[in-house]
C-alpha cells in the first residue's frame, strides 16, 4: 500500500465537499456529517472541536475493507519481525491505520517512520493530519509548520494548514494558506475553488454568517 500523502479534508476527490461545508456553513458548532463534519470555526478547539465523522467515507473514496486491512497490517508486522528497519512496512502500517481511522495508532507508526526518515515532508504532514483528526489542531499546525520550513510551497501541507487554522477560527490564516496555493499552482484543478474560498474569507473575516 502506498500513499504520497494523506491529506486531511482537502485534496483530489473530496475538495469540493469539504470546502463547500467550510465556506458555506461558518458556524461555531460542527455541521452534521454530510458526508463529513466541518471543524468548528470558533477559537476554542480543545473545548468544542469534534473529530470529523467516523462512520462515513468521503465521496469517491474507495471502499475500506476493515478485515482485509487488518490482515495486511498483521502481515506487515510479520515483515517487521524479520526486518525491524523496513521503512516501507512501517509506513504501510501507518497508512492502513489511518484508513481505518485509528488515528492515534497511525500517529505512533508515522513517528516510527520519521525516526528513520526524519526529513520526509509527506510523513511529517501525515503525522500532523493524525493530530488534526484527534482534535489537536495546534499540534497539527506544529507539524505543518515543520513541513513548510523544509518546503514552503508544499501543496498538501498548505491545504491542511488552512483546514487546521479554520478549525481554530483563524479565517485570515486559512485564507493566507490557500491564497498561496492559488498563487503557486494557478493551473491546478482545485485552484478556482480555492480562489472562491479565499474571496469569501476575505469578504467575511469575522465569520458572522
């Protein structure tokens, strides 16, 4: 199992869904999952933020076969018994736990992978995304900032940073992150949607809708 990056909330098949929730429904309470819940927009995530919906997959996401993934995890762990330094197996276990929504477990395995590959920006971002799903956006942002210190233009990290900032009520910060994507990636298919999102955030910086 390989993944270039695990993007929280935005990217590829689920960009329009999540952005539609975040931009249309600015609320101090999370929206009901349809198919995923918005993160709250008030600045007290530790008290009121809720994890995105656990029971539903984003539209277009391939089905997750829990039993099959758990069997694959067991097989990868068997590989590690023979070869404890097998980075690919460690990352695969992290990715599969993420797919199973075992975000705490996934974070442990991403940390193990980073012990062996500490400059891997994708792994750093993925670990940050685990913490975002675990309702710890401040910690997620620490990892996103670390990724951006290595590559200030990293697409997925900028996407996720915007989501994390939105979850803390930082609309200006979210706009800045997504505005950078608009500037850097004008030909990306997601850019028109992000441009509209930034426009709405700039027009309504206080979030009173």
